[in-house]
């Protein structure tokens, strides 16, 4: 297996060379403040298992090789060379470790973009998470932060004083070098490389000698990357010796695969470091044949909600990676990670064919149904399922909104907080607890799950013993209208279902009620176009006022969400509802009867109603001035 890496033709080869030579004609670029902070955190806070850097770099090299193999299906110029794989070359004398691949490579712009910035920087949260851990505590947990926060390539600086990346994009004759000591800047300079691919050269720190030992490197590869399909070799005694088994784990019988192997494979395909919550491994036969190894993560990846909505399950054909862009699962299952390998597609399948072939449509349906069945089965374990729902419930609820085929199934799997029950509950459980004569499933939407239980919108329902579901995810403002009914019961927002309260016995009060005949028009005149109407309500008990939407349009929470997203929303002023039994309202009615103005207090009450509903006063300064003046009068 003698095959000396000849790609690094511009690298120094002197045995006493421990640092890279300055590059002539290099362009210096400053890291963003975010990247600089992240590098500092990696270097100084993640020393507990520095070996993880090799797993990150080898995984990146394998992914780049996968991408080039796929690009070659439609562009012969990008065909992989014979014996393509990942090569690791430790040089103890030069204190240099090189990881090389024959992958798709990077252009100058791609080097700057991929290695000089972080698209979804998690630096602040990354630092906060590390700060929670005191020195010496939970050290074993710290490596998981690398995968959770997507540090990836930057983990190289845990063991290296300096890193060079020499890369040549497949299809191009140009090679470029990215070079940095990880302390604030990087340089880009022309380089030479005999063929496309990438070399990552690490100049190893004085306290990291173990990572120049070939046997130590092989143990790391077998631990973290034994399942990678591309051959990984390590240079030892002048020869490139195999370091991984390269087994397609999903092709092996379930009984021959250990939990440890499954976990490590999950971490490879997901780039996470947690343990999967569920593993699905099966072989389908019949009209279509495929093997699948899928994982549902055990924790929510950092900034998961901001990721692209497409599923990234990897499609293989006869073990060969084709693409992770085949939409093998619907967007509302994008948290699922893994591999689907089929015999029923040609190896040279194109993207256009993937979009049109009925084979892939049948595979999608079969895989989706299998994951749904797994969720139904696991939903019987309430405690375990609660962990899954905390992580991915908002994503699954997207399917109730946008997938008519699975809408009812997903509604049955959904979990909700309730105004009367502890923990999570289901729509079916809610229906079983409905009061005699109750015809609708009531819900309240809002931004903050902690404040929803105290919302004035609930007072009338709570006083009558009517349960309300408390929904605080953004998607909750959309899917109930699309679902419409569940088990024959309509879903109705409490802000639009208050008329139903009259069918149920009202709570007892002291009988003292304000005469609203004169007060309502007086308040409406004072508030003008800020409200569409002012009216009395029976759904308040302890609060004086509450807002509701005008007419049958979207409720106030949905209107706010649409405005935040930049969508045009018809300018509908809300309705201000007032509680005739509240002492303040009774006092206002008496003032109107005496011919006194209630304009300032009416404006204050409107702003209070806005605050209760999660908004800010339209004019905070004016609100403060009116409130101060009113309190001064009371004190006087």
C-alpha cells in the first residue's frame, strides 16, 4: 500500500520545520469578533477530550469526497481518482499533522466564506453554556458542545498553534492556501496542488505530542470514524496503512450492530454528540427494496429552529452516497437523521430523475409512515415522549398546518399545556374532559408560556370550569384553523369563543354592576379610531378590561406574528371589552353620570389591555404621563 501523499508539493519538508513559512503575496483578513471569541472558547474551554478534532476533520474530508463523487455523476471532469479516500500523515520531526482528501475542494471565495465566518454563530450561547460549568465539574460533558454548537473545523486549534488549509476546487486549476494561528486573522495566498482536494496541515502544540503518534491516531479513527465508507489510511513507517473498517453499518443485520456502533454512526451523520432518543433500523422488501437506519436525536440541536426546513436524510444507492437533498422525509420531520439505501435507483441518478421518479415517492411514504409508527409507539411512555416533544414538538406541529395527508395523525401525536392539568395533555384527553354541553375545544395563543396561565382571557373560562389549551409556539397561531375539528369538536380561540360562555352558569358576584349605557359611548369617543368598539363582557372576573379581535378575522396574536414577519395585515382596530362588575368600571360609570370626563383613564385602560395581551403601549411616554397624573390625583 505504498502511496506517499504527493499533493502537498508546496509544503516545507525539512525535518526541523515546526512552523509554516510566511506566504508571499498573501491577503490578510480579520476574523469577525464572533469567530475570534469562538476560537478562544474552543482553545481554552474544551480540553477534556481534544481527540475530537480528528473526528471533525475526517468527517469533513469524507463529506467532501462524497460531494465530489456525486458531482462526477453529471460532470466527468470531477471523477474521483483511483484509490480516493482520506489520508492522515503524522510527521513527528516537523511536529506536523496532515489530513488530506480527494474531495470537491474549495475555491478562494469558499475558503474565506467557510473558514473565516460562521453562518449561524452560536458564540454567545456557547460561552454561556460553558460558563455554567465550573472548573473541574462535568468535564466529560464538555466535548458534546462541539457538536451541539457546530464548531467543526475550528476544533483543530485545540491541538494546533497554526493551521494551513491548501485546497483546489474540482474542475479548477487554481489552488489556494488559508492560513491562521487562530488569534484574530487569517491569510489567503496562491498555492499549488497536483489534483483537486484539500490538505489540512496542523502544526501541533508542545503539549499535544500524542496526536503525532500513528497508533494513537488509529485508535481515534476506529473509535469515531470506523463506519465511514471511504478508506482512511494513516502513514506509518513509510506506508499508508488502513485505519477503518469502512462498513456500511445500515447494511448489517440488526443483531450484528452494537449500541455503541449505532451511537457513533448517529454522531457521524448528525454532527451531534448526544445519544439518539430513538433508532429505526429496518429492511423493506416488496414492490420497492431499501434499507434504512434513522435516528431521532435525544436533544435539540442549537438554533435548530433557524435551520433550512428541508430534510437532510442521506440517500444512498447500493451503498454509494447520492445526495442529502432528496427530501426523503417531509419538512416537519427534518429533525430525523440517517441513511436510506435503495437498490431500485440507478447509480447515475440525476437530480431531475429524483424529482420525478415514482420509486422515490414510494420510499418517502414508507419512511414517513415508519417514523410516525415509531412515534405512536413511543408516545405511550409519557415521560420519554415528553422529552421528545420538548425538543421537536413545534416542528411536528408544522405538519398539522401544511400536510393534509398526515394532519389528523399529527394532531393525535401533539401535546399541549392546559389551564387545568399538570404536564402535557392531548386533544383526545381534552375531549374526554369536556363539560356537558361544551361543543368546542378552546385554546389561547401567546408568546410566553409562563404568562399565559395568568392571562385575563382565561378568567371567564376558568370561573366556569372550562379547560383551555395554552399554546405558545409561533406555529400555534396557524394550525388550529387548518385542522378545524378534532373528533367532531371545533377548535376555537378564547378571544373568539367568548359568546359560548353565556351557555354556562356564570360565577356568583356581589350583584353590583356598572350602568354601561352612557359609559360605553363615552369611552368609544375618547378612544376614537384606536378601537373598533367598546362593549361589555361576561368573560372577565378579576380584570377590568381585555382586548379581542374585531369581526371574524385573525385573532390578535396571529396579527402580531404576521406583522413581525413583514406580511401585510389589514389594519383592524381591536375591540376593548370591559367588566361591568369591576370597581374601577363602576367608578367610571358614576363619573360619566356626573358629567365628568373619563378620556385619560380610558386611554390608560386601553394601554393596560395592550400590556396584558403582550404588547407595548402605542405611546409609552404618554401612557406614563397619564398614569402619573392619575396617581397624583388619587394621592391628593
